């Protein structure tokens, strides 16, 4: 996933740029970079072919000064502890940018779910949760879905946590509706990506979204809903690439049809009849106005950044851009809306789910989307103000905002 590159170093380099603007001391930087707690666990699982496999799982709680730790659970064969640290720290800054009362965590298991049965995945999830459940809970750490995990996974998390602690739906978000999940929970991240794209394209760049050409990498939870809402706003999604294939159509893909196709086609856009197939590796070079990476981290690099045709990049994925690529985009005058703002709709709706679970009272989808939009627009304005004040990039502006909020909370609680 990340090759030789270290996502945690990248995130900390971004952090330092914002810390420089704020003049933070080395002591405070050290404190804010170092994860609060890290757990590594081993999960021996008897596989269906009779072999015993030992999986490695992680949970990193980066910072909890503003509230319970919050972050996704990722299942991926290349997952390493340093990536989990990076993603946990991004969540600390993300929850602060949207000002929801959570800290930042991340977890996951090094495994390849495409080679595992549902039963094996359930056993693995239960073993993982049972081994880390002592640090979880509605007031401690609240997991959610991420790459290769979904509402079913979160249902197993709820059940396994409940075995020791009783039925506490607020212990996990991204649950199925039948178990206390939230309306808009599935769509929340993609919806937020679309809102941030619209704001950046129309308000910051002063352009019209009607007919604007969008290219996406990733058509999973984030990418597919981002495409759906952008299509609904009048944008033209001209190319989509995922792990198994890629399709394009210059006049714009029929997104509702693609959305339905992917859900009946093992989750991939490969073979979609409404477009022309192309090499997924060339996704960055596709002609477009707006580029949305919505798959994995570390994909926009020194090598791929010069190929990008877009004038706006909106980070649906976490940490898709290396610091070198950031510099290239800056030099080329390409506007980039960073992950900690662009995909923060996910944690925002997770926050609503947690609130509804604690109150045992539920909101409808229109209420959820309205509240989500309000929070994101506020965050967008807050970041825009930092960008203006410090004449910095949107990534640095968002980090400045987050660092101010986290350091203030930390100072009030006591170092
Ligand atoms: P997902 O598992 O639902 O979908 C991942 C998508 O990426 C799939 O379309 C997959 O085919 C594609 N992909 C994977 N490897 C690829 C590769 N090598 N090349 C091209 N495409 C590849 O995951 P998701 O939940 O949509 O998460 C996507 C990104 O968004 C991740 O970076 C995640 O951390 C971030 N994110 C997710 C959420 C959320 O609510 N799910 C919230 C914030 C950020």
C-alpha cells in the first residue's frame, strides 16, 4: 500500500508545517505527535481449510483530550503499525477540524478479506475485539468502518463488546440501522466529500459545477457515494478506477447505473457496460477538472502528481498525497482540499450516531444530512479563515485550526 514510504512521517511533516506557523515548542510537538496508547494483538484463527493462521491486529489511540478516541477498523494485507499511527493522528486533527467531541484512533488487522469466508471474518473480528475490548467503550474509544470493513463487521463488534459489557450501541458506529445505526451513516462520508467539492469549486474557484468533469480512484463506501452526490449536483463523472478495473466515458458515466452495477458485481466497476475500460494505473492522467482519490494512502507522489490534469483535488481517502506531491500541486497552482476536512463527513455522522445511541432517540435522514452540512460548512469557513490569515495551503490551514483546538483543550486539562 505504501511501499517504502512512511505515512506517519508524512503526516508528521504536515503537522510540523502547521506547528511552525503557530510557533509550537519542541516539547508540545513531541507530546502531540506521540500516540497516547498502542496495542498489538495476535489472533490465532482455525481456518476452514484446517490450517491455523496467526493474524496481527492493532489499535492506536492517538489523542483523547477532546473526547473519546474515535477511528476506523481497517482490514488490509499491507497494514503496518506505522500506518495505523498515521491514520490515528489524522483522526485527532479531523475531529478537531469539524469540532466534534472525539479524539483520534485507528485500528485494523493485517489480513486479506478477499481470501476469507464470512465465517472466518466473523471469527477474526470477534477475536480482535475481545483482545482490545478493555480499552474500548462509549466513553473510551468508539470504532467505525474503514477499508474492507462494513456495517456487518460493526454488528460483530457490537455483539462481541456486549458479551462482556452489556448492550451498548454507542460503543461502535457505522452499525446496521437494525442495531442502532444512523440514517445517512453509509452515505455520510461521500456526501461530505461532495459538499466540500462543491464549496471549493464554486466558492473558492468561482466555477460552475454543472458539467465539471470528475475522476475518482476508489468506488467503495466513500467513492461511490461521493460520485452519487456529485452526479446529483450536476457534475460529470468521466472516469472511475478501482482495484480490479477502470471505466471512462467523456460525456459522463451513468452513475446511478454504475452504483447499482458495482453492488451486484463483487464491488468492482470492472466490466461495466456503460463505459470504455482503461488501465487503472493511468487514472491520475485522465482528463478532468476535479480529481477525487478515494481508495488508499500514498498514491499521489512525486511520480504521479505531475500527471494530474485537474485544477481541484479533493481527498476522499486518508493520506493519499505525499509531502513531495503536495509541493508539486502547490507549485502548479492546483487547489487541494485535505482529507481532514474533505472526508470528515464520516466522523461527523458517526458523532450523530453516537449521540442518538446515548439518547436512545433517532433522527431521520433529512435531519442527519442537514446537521452534517451545517457542521461541514462551518469547518470549511473556519479553515478558509486560517488559509487567508496565514497565506498557507488548505492542508496547513486545517492543521493550524486543529492544533489550536487540541492544544487549547490539552492546556485546559493540564499537560
Ligand atoms: P472501501 O473498502 O469501501 O473501498 C475501497 C475502494 O478502493 C474500492 O473501490 C477498492 O477497489 C479501491 N481500491 C483498493 N485498492 C486499490 C488500488 N490499489 N488501486 C485502486 N483502487 C483501489 O473503503 P472506503 O471506506 O471507501 O475507504 C476509502 C478511503 O477513504 C480510505 O482511505 C479510508 O481511510 C477513507 N475514509 C473512509 C471513511 C468511511 O467512512 N468509510 C471515512 C473517512 C475516510
